[in-house]
């Protein structure tokens, strides 16, 4: 008991006597300090006293698909900071191959009596064909939930998302203005909701330019540099000169694919990414990409979550945020070499 008091007191920055008063339900402690002590108990893995177990912890689950893509740590930083300003403690849950599943994380968070959960990025909620039972469990328990960048219509969770249609429209018009006519896409898996939206937007953009988007100009890949490289290689074999990618790592893979085939980026092949994650100004060439407004999206997600925690009804719909095309060195006008005799489809 003494060791527990000392650890909690140190973490919160109060005296052991203050911690003792909170645990024994005695007066003389501010509500802010009381909640901080209870959150520290949860974070340190101690059980709350019996009389306090009925209260929901001031913890919020932040579930991310991975941390290798810099966009996800960026979201975690914004959302975690906004939660801390509201007196809430984020519990980071990151999936790894062969590790703890998203459903297992939800079960663990429920055991910790979290106040809410934010799912950010490409979790199972972004995959139409994936199991969604753990989301329904959260809905049945009335746990406040906010989704970032994809929505599950039948669950009615509020969602904050970057407008995929606008993002692809900006990228397509940019490449078209540079003279590119053979534009290809590197997207995520076929059941990935944001990728479906990007594909629909590209088809509309092609039709608006009195053309069509051939199926051969659309490739799908896992969200990794290697996946982008493999998909882009197939597109380059079909004569594509401009490539729009569904993430920055996919775009970097496309750049590598072009170089492996002896092409120069951007003089031979133009590449556009998506996210504007960290270090995209440091690549060679610096990557033209679509910037997600991470700060605004993250804070909006926390505002929606806190409103639910406080018992306020929030719209169960998607809030779309405007992206911004950031033009750098990976796109350029079609060169003379990109005419009919250059980068033509490989004949097999």
C-alpha cells in the first residue's frame, strides 16, 4: 500500500496524504487532483478502491494501425495533446503483425473503463469486409467513439475525415495541367473505404476531361514502400507517366520503381503522394503531395469525443476537412521523351 501511494503521488506530483484522501473518499481534494490521482492509478495498473470502480476512468484509447508511416505519430501527437488539455490521458494502442489485435485492444480498454476511444488511420473500420463486432460492442456499451478518416455508416459513430474526392481532384488536375494524359493510381486494398473514394474521384476527374480511367491504370497495394514500388512498376510497364498514390510511403515506393527502371523523377515520371507526412521535404526529389489538415482534424476529433463524454448529443455524420496540394519537385511537365515512343506499354 505504501509503495502504491508513493508511486501515484510521484506521478501526479502531490503528497501521499492527498492520494490517501482520494482513495478513501475523504474531502479536502479538488476535483482536478482527484481525477489525476484516479488516472494515475489506471496508468500504473493499480485497481481502484471498490467504492470508486463504478466511475469511468479518465482514460481515452487512441488506436492506430501502425507507427511506421509518419502520419500516424503526427495524429497521435495532436490528439494526445488535445486530450491532455481536457484532463484526459491517452492510452496508445498500436497494432503489429502477429501482435495484439484491434478487437483485443478494445477488450483491454473496456476492462480499464475508458471514457472513450478514438480510432485513427486505417484500422478495421476503414475496411468494408473486415469484422466490426468490436465496434458494435463499444456502441452497445455506450462508449463515446470517434473515427478518423473512414466511417462505418451502420454504427452511427461521428467521423472526422480528409476529403478524398477533393484530394484526388487536386492531384489529377495538377498532373493534367502539366500535360500528363496517362495517369495511374496506386491505392490500398479493394475494401479500403478511402481508396474506394479516391478511385471514384479519379474516374470522375477523367470523365470531366472527356476521357476514361482504364482499369489497367489502377493498381492496389498494401500501404508500404515495397507495396508502392511493386504497384508502380506494373503501371510503368503500361506506359503511365503520372502516378497518384494513396499515401506518402506508396509514393516513395513509386519513385524507387521509376529509378529502378532507369527513369528520372520528375522529368520522365511524375509522382504525387498523400498525407504530407514528416520528412517529405527531405526526399530526393522533395515529394509533391496532398496535405491533410492534421491539427484541425485531431482537435475536432477530441472535441467530438469530449462532447459525448459530457453527455452532449453530437451529429452521427462525417465532418470533411479540405486538403491542400503541396507542389514540390516530384512533378513536372511532360517531357519530349514521354511522347508515343517513350514509356510505351511493354509488349508481351
